[in-house]
C-alpha cells in the first residue's frame, strides 16, 4: 500500500493490493456537506493508499476550510499522515542485526539520525499547532494534538518519551490529564 516513489521500510511493508479507491466527484447540485465530506474521504483514501504527502496536504486543506465539518480534525490527521510516512519510509534501525560491517553500522546510525530529525520536526510542528488551537480557544483540538505528540514520542523516540513520562511522574503536583496522556 506504499507509494513506490518513497523509500520503504520493508519491516513494515505488507504485500497486498488495495482496491481502487478513486471517488467520483459529487454531483454539481450536491449539498455543501457532501462536497466537504468527499474531500475528507479523498484525503483518508490517500492516507490508506500510502500517499502520505498528498494525504498530509489534503488534510491541511481541510484544516484551513472553515466550512468543513472535519476542520478541527484536519491538522491532527495531517500530522498522523506524516507520522505514518516516517514510520513506513524510514530505514529499519535493527539493533539486533549481527552485521558489524561499516556499511551496516552506518545504515543503523543513518536510520537513528533520520528518525530523530523527523521526530523533532514533527513534534515542533505539533507544538505550534497546539499553541494555535489554544489561542483559537479550541481545547478539544489542543488536547487531541497533545495526545498525538505523546504518540509521536512513543513511536519515534521511545527512550526520550520515557524520560518525559518519568519527569511528569516524579513531580508531586502532577496534572491527572497529563498523567493519563
């Protein structure tokens, strides 16, 4: 289900073919809600087809569309598409690989560097989106994005996320919502 133009992490790739997910345009006289819903369906289809950059762009468009019922979910889903792209396309960082040849060691180091770089870039973007949601008085969107930030940390940099959790739990005045997150 991956776009072949991107690198593929074969540990995650599955060998199957998805059905054609092309969606026809709604009729010209379709209600606005159907048109907006179709934009969401197309973005979701792009995500499931493995066209992560196109899905991210489509979800960002939804996030900027004040008439879309999916607007509040747009940035969250755009960031989920990017997270999936990083997970699916970053080279495998197999610590258990017995190969000690210089090219194997370099490949593992490159994988760690790429994941760390992309994780930081994504988490910085999510942090900006959280601030924007808070400034726009959208607490549910901000909370959803904060949960996504925790997921990104757990998936892309588990050691760092563990340290973040330890610092939260070590604080005697811990916010219950933050502890659950």
